[in-house]
């Protein structure tokens, strides 16, 4: 069918032209645990450079995820081990990817045909209650901190603390202030709802939810309620729609790329297109939707957006321009 072919070609061209910016993956831990390399295509995991190229990914947040066994008192050492692993991968693959710490470096890397990699830490336990550690992590290149994982830490309660669901501690408030001063992204994915509202109130800069979906479509505590979505959007922030099936639907069925785009549609309808981004969670989940099994499949999102009547400029914003705008504003 000629019509379908033309449509596919258009989607491919549009995807290639756009800057694709993914707000979250857990690939560093996957590399550390499976002794694989970012540079070679392997059937293990969801993300490596060859498949990123096929998927047209230009900018990628690489999160340092601290496993439970290291919490709380070995969190910092584990964070440093994972950052070391990340740095070694950047060195090994320096012709194809580089660590970037500001907006200009993203453009420089992309212009040189390289993927721009941004370092983030998933879980404020990495700070071990010390603002000095935050400042040193910034110097190591970290530009985003997910304040909590599911548990409680020194900053706040995560969504797993459903009995208490407390907001930010005194230390947590200081972290917000320091992150604003340093110009780091504050990430509210995994944070308790009370904590979310504290951050909205206290942060002077736009904030992000690097990998969260819409509660109205899938009532999981990891997802954001309508009022949260609106507040985050009003502040100029971005929500990275995540591909994790449990956060897409509560129906017991195989999810597809269409389910991901349903959450995108919902965000656009509730809070406008400027707050929408992607936050895959590749290598942070065992199961992924049909048509989004690994990073090389990301162009399927562009095709589905085009199917649903999105215009080119709108698609560009969703794929990466919104995250880029927020990065420029917050990080500089
Ligand atoms: Zn996560």
C-alpha cells in the first residue's frame, strides 16, 4: 500500500530530524552487573550505542541506581562505583558518546555526531545526609537528582512509605535550596505526594518527573494525579512518560506503544504539550510494551503520534525539545 509507505517514510524522516531526549534509563547498573559494554550490541538489556543510533536517540539521562543492599550506609560508595563505571564507558566509547554537563555541550556533542550523555542519581540516599556530597556529585557531572526511590531517606519519604507519606525533612528543604543554587534538575519521580507539593512550593526552578505516568489512566502510586501534572506544568517542568507496563495500565494484558501514546495524549489534554517528554526506564524494568522492547524501537512512538494527527512541531517537542528547553533553563 503506497499510502502506508509514504506515511512510514514521513515518520522516519521526522524522527531522524528531531532531537530525541530520554529522561531516564538504568543502563549503568546493567553494565556493571552483566559486565557488558555500552559500545557493543548485546541481546542483554534494552540499551546500547548501536541500538541508540538505530532509535535516533540524541540525548540520554543515565541514572545511577542504588540497590537496596547498599542502603543506607553504603549508598555513597555504591554511587561512586557506578559513576566510575559510567566514566569508563564514556572513555571506551568516546568517538560515539560523551558526558555533557550543560546545554551548549549537548549541541556540540550532537553536531559532532555523538550522543550526549547526562549523569543523574536515582535516590537522595547517595548524599548520606550531607550537602557537601551533593556539591561534589555536581562536580562529577551529576545534573539531576531523583530525591527518593520508593523508601524513606534523609530527604523525604518515597511512594512506598504509604503509611506515613511524609514530605521533605529539614535536610530535604536544604537540598532543594542547594540544587536550585547549583542549577541541578530536581526529579520528583518516586517521591511521596506530600513531598511533591513541598518541592512545588519550595523550588525556584522548574522541576521534572523523569519517569512517571498519569494516575487518572493508571492509578499506581508512581503516577501523577491531575493536580500534580498541572502544578508541574505551570512551573515549566517536564514529565518523562515511562514505558513500564505497570505504570501504563492496570488491565492484565500485554501493553503496546499505543498505551504509551495514550499517556502522552492525556498530558497534552490536561496540561498542554510543553510538559511532555519521554522517560523510558530502559534497563530498569523486566517487561516492556510490544513495539518498545528496546531503544531501537523508539521511532514507533513518532509513527503512532503521526497516526494520531500530531503536527511535526508537536512531535519534536514531545521527543526532546521540551526536555531541552527545561535543561537550558534549569542547568544552563
Ligand atoms: Zn525509577
